[in-house]
C-alpha cells in the first residue's frame, strides 16, 4: 500500500489536537454503552486511481515543495475506537477530499484542469497505542451535487474495517446532500457532523476539527 511517514510533524506543532477530548475515553470501555458506531458510507467514485508519490499526513505540502496548497488550514485529528470504546492500535487511516477548486486527485474528477497541483488530496496515518490519528489539510469545500466532506477509510492490515465520510456541522448544504440524507437516524447523523473551530491566537486563521471513529467490530490480531 506504499510508504507513509507518521512523524512528519513535531508533537509541539499539533495544537494539542491529539489530546483534545481524549478524557472521554481515559477508562477502558468507559461509557461504551453510550458510544454511537460511526455509520458506513459509500466510498464514491473518486478514491485515487493513481496514488500520489507523497501519501503522508500533511496534505498541504507535497514532499519538499515550498508552495502550500490553497485553502483554510485545518488540523484534523481524532481516535479510532472499537465497539467497546477501546483504542485501536495500528489502524491505517486514509483520507481523501477535493481541493479548494472542488477537484479530486482522481483522473476522472470534474474540474481537473483547475486542480491545485500543490494539494496532495490523499493521506495516510497509522494509529499508535491510544488510537489517535492526525492530518493537516484544508477545510472541505462544496462541489456540484455534494456538500463539503472528507472521505475516510480505516484498514486493519489489508482488511478494510470501515469506509465513511465526515461533514461540516451546520453547513447549509447538508440538508440537500443525497448521501448524507441517507443517514436517517439523528444519532448516526450527529456522529459524522464535525465542528471546524478557529484555533485561538492562530495568525493565519487555522482551524481544528475532531472526528472520532467508532468501529462496529473489534479488529483481530
């Protein structure tokens, strides 16, 4: 599946994203009966058909390029948990999304001629013992037919565990999005709605977002 670098960022640069909200799960299995399993959603047609040379967790810079991608810088973090609320170690988290012009990395994406060549469009992160993941990316934008969203795929080795999407909480396009509207249970829908919050004192208007993923199974091994 290629190589990835989970140590691209110094821990001091993560704006505390990996620890935000972690207290909810400090006790093994605590509040497990209250956890809502993250609903599966379609992978869609635009999972990259040609992976980029750089697949690390910084989607704003490709390899050692100086010019960053265009968009609202977002520190996206969370934890991968099993059905009992315990963290899942060594889960491979993949994300992919459109750039600021609404174009995917996929060769069949609409608007591809305007794609931001500095946006990686796809990234990977391998969780540690606490189940945490972290990406630096952009706040998702809408494109024709879809409200802003980020695709997620969780793997256990070569076994896919869950494919889903996360959405901007409160975005006006959510109620018109046919894929999001397929989630009819309010609790399930809330599980994929994410707050994109301004980071206090950020000089460039960075955002932070947290999306905890609760799997419907306990991975083996």
